[in-house]
């Protein structure tokens, strides 16, 4: 028992990383990644004694926990931000850590772990589709939901990192939100948050709510007309602001659900492209989060406590098909494989025209539309 206690006490250093609040005589621990040995760690290690009897064990444990609490609360957190991630608490008397060490430690914190996962995929998508270039002025559409909030924060981080690395010398971001005059709307938390971010922003006021309610038949979804009206307003605003690109917060789940809905209702294999050019004004419309899963985005938004404005228009409609498709995907993950959505996302990037029925697609990729043979290979054989 004594040896076990000593072993437990020797492993509690990670408490300082997360600055947990401990009670006496029981200490609860949430382990992240063990940080380097600190001055505070030495302080509480020196208080540990080896009790000779069972009676003294409880007293020693209580004394040690009290010392741990005092040591943890005495630490002054150094607010060092590495690549936009939350700082790791470091005692002032510790030897300085390198930027790489700080980054590695920071990325293991729960908040930063999911943030880094999304950020890494977003940056990869941006590189694949050449989304950000010198001289760009990019409008970020902020709906008030979790997806666009995550998008804006990560784009601000990416903007700074690309500049620091000399990959992109300069590009500007401006956030735009549309107040659609929904009943009970309160946009002040969003405005306060945008002020805190110190990002240029514009709040538009357009009563699309009344139009949508009036023009949509009872058996139809409000979402279709609402999104079209809002999109038109955003395109117009982007041109007025002199923006050449516009980014939206759609993620992988949105794309997969759209694919299934189009197959079911329209008989088309059509999802959401990561980038396209609008017919109006030749704006580049981009979706940097399109390969990021909604579960990760929701978790990060919850950790970060972003201000979320509820949509009071579509959430009150019964029998909407998109929520039912979400449930279908969840059922498939439970019944078949937890990688269902990941695999469906990968499938959209791994098309086999020879195994589909679209003759135009076969012709477009250089195949014989009838046999599916590669026309170039057939020509060489002759």
C-alpha cells in the first residue's frame, strides 16, 4: 500500500498543467501530457514522506494534497500563445521552454487537441484548392452558429501564421453577419465577441424572415428560400466591400447530407464543392471546413464557449429531411462502422467512372462511353 501511494504521488505532476482544484484528503486527477519537471513540482515532491503505519498514511496523504494545492495556486501562468493555442502554465523560475516544446504541450490540452485537428485539416483543404493568395480581401460569412464561429477564429489564426511564415504576404478578412429580423433575435453577444476578436465586421439588417414565412408553403422547408435570400444579400455585400472571395462554414456532414438528399430527391450525385465561382460578380466561394467533421467542430465550439445565436425559423418546423438524414448517418455509424462519414467523405474524392452509369463522365475522363475502356490505351494498342 505504501509503495502504491508513493507511486501515485510521483505521478501527480500533470496536475499543475491543468491547475486542478484538489480536496483533502482525496485528490482527483485529470491527466493530459506530463509537463517538464518544474520548481513547483520540486516543492510538493519534498513534502512527500513514507509513513510507517496505516494510521500515518492518511495524515501524510492529507498533508501532501494540501501542499499540492498550495503549490498549484502559487504558480503564475505565463500567457504565451503558440500558433494561437491556449498557453501552458509555466512557473516563473523554470528554465524557458522552446517554442516547439510549448507547442507540443499546448496541443495536448483538451481544447487545443480538437482545435489543432480542425485547423490542420482546414489548412490542408485551403492549400489543395488554393484558397488564400496575396492581395485577397475575403468576406467571412458569420451566421451566428457554431460552424462559422469556428471558421472565423481559425481563419484569423491561419492569416497570422501564413504572414509569419512568408507564404502569403497579405490578405484581409472581414466578417459579415445578417440580422434577418427573426422574432426573439438578440445579436449583442455576437457583436461583443467580434469586438473582442478585433476583426473588421459589418452587421446587415434585412427582413428576410417575413418574406420566407409568407412565400413558403406549409409543406415545404423554410431553409431553401431562406438560404437563397441570405446568399444573395451576402454576394451583394461582398462586391460592395470590394471582396474577391467569400468563405462559408459548411463542413463534411453538410456535404454528405446534401449528397444523400440529392440522390434521394433529385436523382443526382451532387454534394457541396470546396470552391466554386459565382456567376454573379465572379466571386470565389469557398468552404475551408468542408473536410472537417461536425462532431469535432461542435466539441471545439463548446470548449471555447462561442456565442451561438439560435435559428428560430427552421428549428420549429416538423418533419425536416436533413435532421432525418443526420439520424440515418448516426444509425449507420452504430450499425456498420464508426468511420461511415469519413469513408463517405473519402468516396467523394475517389470516383471510379468505369463503375458508374454516367456516359458523359466516362467521356470527360477519356474513356469509351460504352465499354469504359481508356481511349488512349485503346489507341496505343492499335
